[in-house]
């Protein structure tokens, strides 16, 4: 199959011309460049709006492996990571360009599945895929997605807008993605605390570090959780962790609501709460103080932590890839926002406050015995690609 | 160096805030996404224009190696390839996002040099670098650049606009990049017809296929061409081929002139004249007939072909990465365009014409003896990443 035939096989007839036109697309995949009308000439896509742009790259065996992600998941997550960046500006995602470097081991059907997942995410968030680039890669898949979006002129929510005395919030649970990854790797390795006996058996012939053709052994079982009654609940908990890792749900709607209600800063949790909190602290020149007892400890996470004899707080603070939003907002707006989120059925966790510098991030820990509180510094680390 | 420090080291203080503001940049490198004002609120950047978008990826040891490209060249060319895509729409390049997957072998200084080249290209074409992504890569560098641009609403020049009975043109010489690559590889291998005795000696301890730290051995000598009088000319010719490969000059100005004068189709020569001609033929549903004697045979190319005992036509038709424009225009506009290009000192080669289908590309060859002409089919091939 030549390059054009491949692209058609992966992308052809996925989004109708009409659907794309409603998103300002004049010329999509297949020319030197895509062309879009964003001046609002037709239906006011841009009008008095600004454009926001983000790019995110996933490298095989760095960000994913066949042990941890099916091909569909890779495509889905590559776009979702960008959607999350646009959400963190308070924006609405619009146009995507997809660049893939493809090794021989990815035949037409694997790439087709990858695009299945990517288009599934595109449909969910209303994103028009308008172009891209395909090249060969000697050994590993590299997928790079660029996403544009729009935001009301002058309203884009930056990292640098937090002020002292505001509330700090999260728009969803954190740590699940990292725990899901831990679980998937433990299963693939066949050992650790992970997996039922059956799951371990299914993954049993796979050595740690060896890449399975697909992560389906164990995975489907896990999603379905259809063993005995006693195991169903565990299966469901674990499925939630795996889903958080493989199919993140960026907080686009939450970002829009937060922009409307005047939140002062936003960051998406790609590298972990600690790392994102530090970014806001540094960009805004203040201190973020998080309350340990307010951090949203998800049941599935807690349960898996117990099983694996690991402290889930490590995943919550330093795990990353949760793709929820961490942000700040004036305290007098909190009640209003709390109500709106409740009405829309969206999670909203108040986890701390901002204080005058020195710049930093702290965690307030309350002693269970004495009720005394002490502030623990939160390390400025996360998943660092250059560490 | 952590990720932020690295990014600052590579990109910091390269383009002033003022320079970026003049290009509509509201928020550049350092947040979740970049933000731009392209609605023309400030200085009419977009106004009644459309946006065009392209992405291009270069993979180490697929598109380049240390034998053939210095780090600066990699950065320069990664952006230039995209500039060429925007030129092929008749557009003006505007904003770039740069995503790099970086192996350990690329330390801060190598990456800095890569960005030196990238920013050199950005300055040359007025491109604001507004964002990107950095990840680690286990083994090879992958650089993916996304570029936006603007074009007058409804005027973007597509592949599909050619009509029968038009002239076919090129905006520059072709085949030089492929010949330059051949020369660089031959030199790095220390054999072949390439290189003076001294150049061969400089590259002599490098085995074919082995990657040199930099392509500087032989290269600088080549650029300078400062040996004896007899060798100077050869050195200059070869330098032209090497420069064509390492530092392509996309035809942005030519694309703008062609749009103004109503050319009907454009393609940039990234995969070779044959491949690009086939794309126009298929998209427009007609036949492109190129005249062999009109193909611009550059002196440096001719000379190197003789030295290497290779037919330069192979490079001209199937070489690729020349990043000039191939296009079509009504014959009654040719004289006007010819004059404008001459006035501006830009090359313009009329190389054939379009005819009613069947869809295809042919080469008219004239017999030197008899003067008889015959039409040879031009194969639909080029550098195919999936061949």
C-alpha cells in the first residue's frame, strides 16, 4: 500500500464533508496543507475569539507499549492529551493535524485501529481532523498531534493568573492513570500484587519488559469483570484504573465553565498534581497549600494501593496523565462554581488555597491522634523526560 | 537540566516579544497551549483571509543522519519543509509549533544547535515559534513541526485546479538535493565518485553506514572550496548540491506571485517532480506532458552526474526534497508571469503542458539524430515511505 492509499485506509470517510464544513474546514487531508475559515465569515467560528494551539507527542516504549495500550487507545490518548491542553486554556478544541512515524510492525490493520481510537476521541470532542504527515520509522511508532481551538478574545486562562488568597481545585480524581499503568505492567509481568489468579495466568507467559502483541490478555477480562461475585467489584475497580490510563476524559466542559465563572489560572494534570501546582506557583509567584485530607482519594485507587502495598498518594501527587484540570479561583466565586458543577454532574474538588510567596507547594497534614497540623513541602517533580 | 530549563536553553530570547506581537502572538512557549490573535483586531493579520496548516516530521536515519546533516541543518530543514507546504498553497507562513523526541545522545549543545538552525529559518521566513512539546526518545531524534499560514480567502492554490491546455512550470532547479545527498553519503563512505582526494581522506576512516559525529569533515572544505584553482569550481558546484540538500529555499515569494497572477495548481517538490506531477494529474483529472529538453539541468548537477557516472535525470524526476514549486497556469498568463519573475530575479522554468486525460505524466524525448519525438511514460514513484 502506498502512502496515499494508507492514509485513505486510515482516515477515509471518517468525518463527512458537511460535518467538517460546520467546523470551518475548506480543504482537509490530501493537499500540501489544510485550509480553514476561522474568521467567522460563514458561521462565526472565530469572530471575536482567539486561537489556541497545542502539540503533544507519544513515543512507543516511552509513553506506551503494547503491554499497556491497545492501538485504539494510543490513537485516542494522543488526541485526548491535546484536547486537555486546549481545555486548560478554557478553550474549545477545533482542528487536528496528525503526524505518524510508522514502523513495519504496524501494518494497515494496526494503523487503522489506531485511527479508530483517534477518530473516536475526535467525535467525542467535536474535533475535525484536517491533515497530517506520514513517514516510516525504523523501530518504534511516534505519533504527534497538533490541535487548534478557540477561546473568547482575551479570556484564555493562563498559568500565571493566580492571586494570593484564592481557592485551589481539581476537576476530577488524580492518580488513577498512574495506578492503572502500574497494574497493567504488573499484569504483563505476571507478578506483583496485580491481577487475579486468572489474569496472572493469562499474562503468565509474558516476561516483564517483553511487549505483548496486544494488552488484551487480561484486559478484556478486567473490563468485563465477569468472574465470581466476590471478584466483580475488584474487577470494576481495576477497570476504572485501566480506563483512566488508556482513555482519559479531558475536562473541556469544566474548562468552559471555569472560564465563564472567572477562574484565575488553569493547568492540565499531565505530569502530576505536584508538577502542575509548581508550574502555577512559579508562573503566578505565590505558594499553593494543599490539604492532604481534601485530596480526592478515589475508592478504586485506595483499594489497589492496599492490594499492591503502595501509598496511593505517590500516584496522586506525582503520577500524571490524569488530564483533569488543576486551577485557582477567588474564594467568593467558589460557592457559585460548586453549584454549577453539581448541577451539571461534574466533579469539583476544593483541595487548598493560595498564599503569598515564597514560591512553592506544600501539603497540610493533620495528625490523626492529636489533630495537630504541619506543612510538608511537596517536591517539584513529576514525570520528567529529562530527569 | 529539566524540561523547562532545556526548553529555555533551546528557545529562550530568540524572538522578541515585540516581534512575536506583530505576528499576533498573545502567549508563546510555556503554557498548556499558545494563544494567537489572527482575527485582525490589531494589525489585520487574518482579516478576510483563511488559515492554512501543515505538519512535517523528520526521523533520524530515515530523513537525515549525522553523515548528511549537521544539527543546525536538521532544525533548519524541519521548518523549511513546512514553509514549502504553505508556499504551495500560495500562503504566507506565520506560526510554528515544534515537537521533539530527544535521545540521550543529543545533549543540550546539540539541541541548541538544532534550534539555532530552526530559528535561522524562522527569521528568514518571518515565522513566530509559539509552542511545542519535548519528550525523550530511546534511540533516535524525531522532530515534527506544525506551521500555520494565511492566504486570501478562497484563493488557496490547490492541487486539483489544473485545466487542460495550460503551461506547466517549476520555480527552481530540481534534483540538486538528491545529488547532494548522494555526494554526502559517498563521501561519508569514503568511496564512490565523490570527493576530492583530500575530502576522501577526511572521510576515509568512516565506514559506509556508520554515523559521524558531524558531517563537518569534508563539508566545510566543500563549502569553502579553497584548494587549488582547478578544484575551486568543482568545490563550488558540489557545495551547491550539498546546500540544496541541507538548506532548501522554499519558494514563498514565488508562491505569492503565482497566486496573484492566477496560477491554477501548485505542489511543492518534496517527493520528486514525477510524484508531484502525478498528484496534480490525479487531483485535476488530466495529463501532464513534460518536455525533456525543457527540464532545468543545473550545471552543478550535470557535472556531478558525469563524475559519478549517473544520469542526473533520475535525481531530477525522482529525487525529491527540492522544495521548489511545480504548478500549472493558463498559457495566456505565462508571458506576464515570466516578466514578473525576471524582474524579481526569481527562476521560472516552463517545462511542459497539460492535456485532456487519460490521467498520467509523460516526458517528450526528442531524438538528437532524427529530431523525432516520442512520449515516454513517467513512473508514478518518488520517495515512498511505504514502498
